[in-house]
């Protein structure tokens, strides 16, 4: 499941809700791997006061769904959960959540890592930081 | 529908001072033609392109009714 | 923080509580990697009705604390959270939780993986399954 | 305290029919001596040893007051 939202993200509540929505999974998975990305108050040498996250509505969801399909073709996993924020964020706010359920530990780790790596390098989001010296677009790592 | 919808994001949006534009499809064969029309510039390496919401190269064909977007390298996650 | 407990484990509530206990972390980490191992209802060709998990009290905690120290020496991470069940479990029960916070995604993934791998191969726990055909000790993979 | 505390877990505990035993430290030099005393058997490859709650080899020295444990390969996580 993919969701792109401007509302605050509570990752642990979202994961628990996803598991409740999939009662039929009970007992079928032995491994859950989760990644949460959140906003640090310091980046590329500057204190970050707040951030505004722009995205390309429509393309973002299409891209994330494609990445999930690729991961599901490659590994035996249950339906992953991917949620990404956009809009205004302050430090410590969760930005992205990726959760993957599988029978096996190695598969869960690999698929989770694949999804977040693909998301980071390709999903159409742009971070705009407010620092002490002004606003700036974040440069890719 | 003899137009192409063009969208701009982030630094590209700011630099061109526009979010969206409808252009006449006549004279447009590929994404680079769209870029030259909307920016008045040659294609730049740091500008990425999507055609109909999928990544494409600057020489990707563009047809009437297509949506073309230009943006800088992404920084999500 | 290491905890070995016979009470049921609610991983998402535990992670949220660990973050609340560390308010000083706010804004300092950008990556959280989590692994949850839970009991499947099928293992090594048999339906599993329930499991009893034996451990070596004292040595278990010492071992898990050592693994956390090793991970913390090797990577720049905040204090990980590791909780492991013992006693009686039924399918779908979470068995183990490993959560790691770091400034960077790669570090969080690697440290989380290191801790769960070391735990699996060395922490003194023994699984005893109840299947349709009787009880059996689980053989290491 | 001229004794050694010996503990057994999982399949080893079941096979020997005991959880814990205090043995006289006399005649004991290493973990293998402890094993021979408590099991009446030669050390077996599938039996792991901990001395004072740390993994050890069968030839690890054992002294009065030590805690020695025997158990099968672990299956946690």
C-alpha cells in the first residue's frame, strides 16, 4: 500500500494498523523489516529549522507502486506499506516509512532496503530547507 | 487536444517562475523541443524529464495530449 | 537497552516508548531500522500449534549486551532496543525486536542486521515446538 | 566453595534428566572433565559449553566456584 500525505505520520501506529487490516496474514510471516526516515535538525553543515517537501502528485504514487511491484516480483513478500510525507515538516518529523513482511529475515531486509533505496534515488520529491542563513534546495547525497 | 501540458518542479519551477504551461504541439517532436520552447535554453544535464509521469530522456518523443515535466535531481526519503 | 521477558511483546508500542524515553534524541537521528521476528504457524514441514522458548537467564542478557556494545563500537548509532520473549508462544506472537537509530540509513540497516544475525547464531535460546505429531526441539537453520 | 555449579538446557537437560548439579571440584581441570563427570560420556560435538556464562571450548580451564553450562546449538530470534 502506498500513501503520500501532508498530515503528520505516526509510523508505529500505521504499521500496527496495516497488520490489523491483514488478519489473514496471522502466523504466515516470521520477519518484519521496517525503515523510517525522519528530519534531522542538522544537514550539510547547517542547522535546519524547518523543511518543505515538494512532490509531483500522480507520478510519485505511480513510481512508488512500481518499486513495490519490482520488490514483490523479486522476493517473496507480503504487501509492503510505504508512506511518504510532503508539505511542511519540522525536525524529528518522520518523512518516510517502509515496512516489509516475509517468511524469512534475509528477504525482509533485502526488500525493505531495495524499496527505500529506489525511493530515495528516483521518487519525485524535493526538499527545501529553512536554515539560519535562508532557504535552500537540498542537494542529492 | 493539440496541446502539451508542461509542469515544473522545485528549483526548475522557481528558476522559470512558473508551475505549469500549456503549449501548442506543433513543431514539437521530443522532450528537448518542449524544454527549448518553455525555457528558451538548450537542455541542461541537471534538468530531469518525465513524459506522462515516467522518467524519460530528452530525445523521448512527445505527442499532443502528453504531460511533460522538468525538475532537478530528486531528494526524497 | 536489553530486555528478556515472558510477557507478550507489543513491538510498535515498545519502540514508541523507547523514543519517548530519549527526548534528547529529537532531531538527531534521520534513520530508524527495525526488525521483528515472529512465530509462524508452519516450520520445517509441520504445522506449529504453539512453542515454548527456553533460555539461559543471565547469559542471555550478557550476550545481548555484548552484541549491542560491538555494534555501537562499529557504527555510529544511538542506544539500540532489543527485546526477546521466552516461555510459551502461539503463532503470530512477536519473538524478538531489534530497533536501531542513526543519523544515516546505511548505518542503521547494517547495525540492525548485525544485531539480529548475532542474536540468532549465538544468544542462548532454544525453541521447542508443539506440532500435530508431538513436541520437538527446533534444529538451527 | 570447593564445588562447581553445572547447568543443562534444552535437549541436553532432557537427555540427562537434570537442570542443575553441584559437583566436587577435585579432579576437574577443564570443561570436558565436567562433562564426563555429569554425563558419564565423552564430549560430543553437538554439545556447546559456556563457562561463567561465556562461550568456551571443551578444553577451557574450570576452577572451583565456576558455573559451567552445557546445551545444544541455539535457535533464538
